[in-house]
């Protein structure tokens, strides 16, 4: 069964992703989440698509897909 999540906001600051999901804001180190996102510029990071279920996030400009469940696990 695929988990569903409600993603409310996604922003970046230096080497971190801030993901507001299911009412909680998570601080996710990019070095743990994705080398591609760590090396991406602001435009590449800013263009993403959230799956309808909220299960994953896709960044088309850098061809990166991350699961929300995994991001929740690695959040600080």
C-alpha cells in the first residue's frame, strides 16, 4: 500500500530542504537526501512536481525523484 501525504510547502535554504508535510515542517539536509539537489541551482530546485498521492516529488530539470517517506526518515 502506498502512503499518502499532504505536502503544503517546499523551500530550500543553503544546504537544506524545508518540507511542510502532514502539518509538520521538516528540515532535510540535502547531502543526505540528494547529491543532484545539493548541486542544483535555485531554478532547478524550484521546478518540481508532487505526485497526486503526495508519495513522491520529481524535479524534471535534474531528473531526480525522491519519496516523501524517505525524506521524513532523514529529516533532522
